[in-house]
C-alpha cells in the first residue's frame, strides 16, 4: 500500500454546522430535516 496525498482547500470546508433534536421518531425526523432544511441551506 503506497501513501496518498490530497490537497485540501479551506474554501471547501463548511462554514457552519447545524444540529437539531426532536421527539419525533429518528427516521421521520431525518427525512423532515432532509426535505425541509437541507435544500434551503444547500443551494
């Protein structure tokens, strides 16, 4: 196995992290977050 090098640009790093909690079932909450919020912030 040979070593690998990769180039990382600071511009590629996320500028914010968001966390959320809920009393909803995990799969339902994940889908809601993905449908409602992911697209708003990922344009």
